[in-house]
C-alpha cells in the first residue's frame, strides 16, 4: 500500500509538470489579457438597434415684427380720397432663415390712410409759380397679401418714412486693375445678377411709356391738375406683427454655418440706420441686416438676419452754388443670428436709390448726388424766352392792338409763369408785363439751377443695398455658430 501510494504521487506530480509545460508553450501564441488603468481604457462602442425614428431638428419660418417688405405700385393711381384702395406687388423676396416665404410678384393690397393738408404758406408759394393744386404727401398701409397660389394672408403694416419714390438700381464703378482677380470677378458677377433680378422684378409693373409720361408732364403744367402716383413707386411696409409660415426640417448645410466667406462675396442687406449727408457726421454708427441668405454652393454661409455693423467714413453736406452732398460708409463687423461677431472688410457695391436723387457710386462705394445736365438746357430756354419778351418795343396798352408783340409777351409769360403766364401775355397788351415775367422766369431758373444748395445723399431706413464683404481677419478667432443654431432649430417654432 505504501509503494502504491508513493508511485501515485510521483505520477500525479509528473502530470502536473507536463501540464505546465504545455501551458507555457501555448502562451507564446495566445496573449494573456492585461488590465490597464481606467484612464487608459478605450470606450466600448455600443450600437443600439431601435425601432424608434431618429429625432429631427426644425427651424421656424417666421418673418418677425419689423420685417420690411418692399412693394411697388403695379399701376398708376389717381389720388382722390382717403380710403381708396391701392394695388402693389412685392419686388424683393422675403426670407425666413434660408427659405423664401414671400416671393417676388406676390400681390399686396392696401389703402390710402392720409393726405397731407398744405399750409397757406405752401399754397401761396405754389400759386406764385402758377400751381393751384400743389403735390401733397400721401400716407398708406398694406393689409393683405395674395400669394402666388391664391392664398390670402391678412397683415398689419406701417410704411417707412421716406418711402414713396420711384427707384433705380445704381451700382459702383468697376475698379481699374491690370489683373482682374477671382474675387473681383465674382463681385462683378454678383452685381450683374442683382441688376438682372431688379429688371425682372420691374417687368411685372405697368410702367408708363414715353407718350404717357409726356401727357402727364403737360397736365402738370396746368394751373389746376389732378395728382397721380406713378406705377413703380416703391414703399417699405414694415410688419406690425410676426408672420408665421410654419416650420421646416433644418437643412444639413445649416449645421456648418460660420465657415470662411468665399472670395468676392456680395450680400443683399437692408439699412437699419437712416442716413442723410446733411445731418450724418463722420464716425456715426451704421447697421444693416442681411435680407437674403448667403450660400457657397450648397453650404449655407450666412442666414437671413445676420447683422453688419460699421461707421460713416466720410460725410459732406450739400453747399451753395449747387455743390452736392457726399457720403461713404464701411462695415467691419459681422454677426450671424445668435452667433459670434467676426471682423470683416465690407463696402457698398450697389444701392436702390431714388431716380430724382441722381445718385452715383464710385469704385470704393462712396455715394454722391449728381445734378442732371438738363439744368443747362432749362436755363438756356428761360434766358431765350426772357430775350424774346423784349422784342418789338414797348406797347404799354391795355386794350389796343398789339398783334405783332403777342408772341414776345407770351414767351415772357411762359418763362415766368408757365401756361398761366402765356394766357396773361396774350390777354394783357403790355410789353412791360411780358418782359417782367420773362426776366422773373430767367432769374428763378438761374437761381434754382446754379445758386441754391445742392442735393443731399439720402438713404432712408430699409434702403436695399448690395455689400461686398472681404475675407475674415485672420488675427481674430471665430467660432462657427453651429451649436447655437442647432439649439435654436431644435426648439422649433416659438
């Protein structure tokens, strides 16, 4: 029994040694897991299969209170009374974030809410110029939109002061460069596109032809004449209440807002700060808001509502001897909605200005009022009429025949008091009266065309502008507004 017991122990010990050797050999091929500190452990990727759909982010399509809509009369309006209806069309699209909510061509219905009551002084001054129905200012409001699909949307608006002018698209002169770089080429292309969009919008209006304008001009020379508001007269109607168009799924490109601006970027904006070269001082702050989003291909760079801030770099009021005012502004800060302010270099590239203002932009975006060359022709005609009124000698007679001098008297009357002057010249047989009216007309023409104060550069609030933006300042750090825009979109319509 003792022999067997010792032998069994020996066999068991041998088997144990053999097992250890096998384990050591197999350990050369199969690594033994080693535990690491918790800070060095890699997170385990867990894929959860769920039948629930992924959450989507939405953005509210709302035109907030104060949003301006640029509308223009699509037909001529004869001013009759307070309360008469007016019909216009939207000539600039209205955006919410990155989508058009009120397209060009949308009908805008409104009414006349007030007609200016002229003082005795204004009536007397007009009467001295043989005008017994002087032009009066008109107040109006727009209360309904008719969308292209026929849907009627009630609105409440207030027309911006300074509205009510026939506008024209004025672009800055091209910079003279020997080598045209990519940025300037894109800027020029953007201005051409903006000009084409403006022309397309104006085609929907029934603007009068030359013959119609001549008839209206002849009527305006009569002592008593009706007042017309011409087709194409533009107004800025600001919303008194927000206009909600629902919501949409946040586009994928909106998640990358805030990247570098593409070279030659031109944004379409509206002026928040009204400017007038007669009162605006150098250094005054200027603000403008993007009325359209800026895209770089499919990527949304800047949404509607981004804010541009700058200042007036030059302001010179109009002076005597018909010297006109000048105004220049620059923008140096750009802030997307709920985003981070970045430094930029931006200047005016084009503007929608009044035709009567005769404005021009230089290559650096400076604005200057110009005087029409027709002043030379008008003054020359007045001087000729005054000269003609003195021909034929003096026949100071109230009832005798002065047939040979009637032409001179009529010429003097036309130069001084338009059609009513002609009638006086023919009815009153006095060469002295005709000469006096002619001299008065010539003197007033010289004074108004060459001696009075020149024109001011005026940019009313909501003036539409195209602003060229340069590259971001590399020395200023900026953070894309991705997170804040995503948070805002995730909240949905408020």
